[in-house]
C-alpha cells in the first residue's frame, strides 16, 4: 500500500496495517503504523506544506463514526473520533518537498496520534484513481 499511496514507511515502523477500499469513482488507500513520537515528528515534518501545520481535533466525530473507507476495517479507531494527542492535516503532491513523497500522485489526509507517551500512530488516507495506480497485488 505504501507504493500505491506513494509514501515510504520508515524501517523502524511497527504495527503496520494497510487496506484498500474499492469505490465507484475513486478507490481509497489506508496505511497506518507506529513510531516513537520523535521519529513520527521527523517523518511528518517534510510532509507538512510550508506555512502550514497539523492541528488538534477540536471537533471530533462521534464515537460511532464510520466513513466509507475507515480504519475500523483494520481494527483501529477512526482518527477523526480521537482528541487527546491527535493532530491532523493533509498534503498534496505539489505542496510538499520531501523525498518521502517522490511517488505521491494524490492528496493525503494524515493523522498523528500520540496514544501513549512516546508512541505515535500515523494514519494515512489517500484517494487512488483506478487505472492510474494499480491496486495492491496486481
């Protein structure tokens, strides 16, 4: 899934999970992994567009929120429902300057959740256009 989204997963990432949701018009790629918090911040820094920053989730979705392409399918909480330790943002191919995004074809929503002190889970959700980006396993 890392290749379909166009982002590298750090070698030290643990608890890697990925999913692919086929949609009517666009498909969605889901990717999640954990890193020590300092490494998560270093991974996300070059992916944050210049002049932007990740923001806190001040208007969380209700606990029963289930988007069409959700992380619950990966046995994870939906990041939009989390508040404590949650930061969210996004980036597109034309507004990041990172070798980690060299194969990025579509915009990515990113969530960073420090769920225990010193440990952060990264959530990535990206639209994938069928026919341009092959689905996993093809």
